[in-house]
C-alpha cells in the first residue's frame, strides 16, 4: 500500500520505443496509472500470449481525456502530432510533457531553421519549459507544458554546463562532441538506414553539421554555433548514448574540473560522477535514468576529454519525462525511477 494519489496519465505514441518505455515505467510507478491513447487509425496491436489481457485504449482527443479522468498526458509522438494534440489537451486542463522537438526551441525562427515541419502551435513556444531538471527544476514544478529534452543534448549539456559556468573551457580552441547512439534513438518507423543489414557490423555518421539537436546544446550551454562541432553516429546496439567531448581546458589540474562538477551535481540524484582518469560506459546506465560523467585531463597540454553516457530511452526520453512529471505533481523527483 502507498499513500500516493492515483493520477491517471495518458500516453500517446505508446507503440514507439520511447512510448513502450513510458508504459513499462508508469505501470510500476506508485502514483501514476498509464492510460493508452490511440492517435493512429491504422495501428494494429502486437500479438499477445494467451491469457494476457490486452490494454484498452482511448482516442487521443481532449474530450476522451476528460471523460477518462486524465490529469496529464505524455506525447511520445513526432513533432507534427505533438503540435496538433498539445493545444487541445492543455485547454482541457491537462499537464503535458512532450517528448518530441516541437516545443524545445524558444523561437519560431530557430525552429524553422532546424526542423522541416511547419509549426502549427507557435503560440506555445514561449510558454513551454525545457525539461532538464538539473537546470530548470523550479520552472518545471510550475509548468503545464514541458518540452522533454533531446537525448544527445541531455548528455552534452550535463557534461558541459559545470565547466562553462566555471570558465574551465578555452572556448577559442573550440569543442568537439562525438556522439554515438543506439538504433532505438531513430524511432520505430522502418527505414533503410536503421534496418538490420545496414546497422549490423557497422558504424555510420549522419546529419553532419545539421543535426536538429545542435540548437538545444547551444541554447542551454551558452556556446555559439561556431564554437561547437557536433557529429551524431549510429551504433549497432539497441539503446544507449556515449558522447566523447574534446576541448582545451583552462584548468591546471583534474581536481579543478572535478570540483566544478561536484559543485553543480553534488546533490543531484540522477547525475553520477567518476574519479578523474576514469570514465563510464553505456552498460553502466542501461535501463536507468542516470547520466554518468567522467573525464581525463593532460595538465601539460591541457587537452581534456569528457565522457558522458545515458540510456537514450531513459534519461534521454521516457525516464526524464517521468522525472519531469514527478516534479509537476509535487512528488519525489526520483519516484518510480531509481530501480528502473
């Protein structure tokens, strides 16, 4: 038994990889009850074992949400679907956490530069709160619309922020972010690029210099576009992100870098730091909501390498969405996440 109120949470896009992870986490959450919301008329349910109850679904409309007693909705949908659904759900009084890129960028001009879709809900861009709790916790608590961060920017910004704040990066020398992700980060929609024969025994770079996650890194790290070189690469694994970030440090010792990280994250429940000279790997964070950070520094040349790892379906998507939802409902931030 627990004393938590039974909040009913809608999930749109529950058949995608992030959506499936939301269902898994919310099913075990002590305060949230997942309700599946269907937004596709051509979607067929997956086969189920005999005796296994098939979850009921409701339409992804504001009227259905009200009738079902929903208090919030998670949109694990493409940007154009999020733009279509979010205004009505908000008008119906629901809190919304959007896992797409529809509301992450603060201006229509920036959105139109990096995304091919026409924005149909631009009035919400200024209201949406960027859902990185380690940066914007108090704003998230008061928000009715949270834009869940992209997976790559989550790992990059958590790695860069303490060093930027402490002036420990020689920005004139530039920063290189080499980011590698598992295939689930591309979503469940079939494509040649993410098919088994293309991905297996392979490693490929994509969206070079034009990746849509770049403006999120710039917007929340304080870097200028000319200071950051970001390349995304596809790993032949199902989930996980490892980012190797190269720069010149202004620090004389590794302890200065560690001190900056400890000042920023010493009390953060979802960021774990490694001792200087040691770095995490993807296996350390699989199926968790943690971001693990470690680094190396050569004090002679001041070359520095930071390694930041997350599960792209955890801290990079569904886990972070639930972390945000916990904050929005005044619950313990890590509720339903620590054992994930």
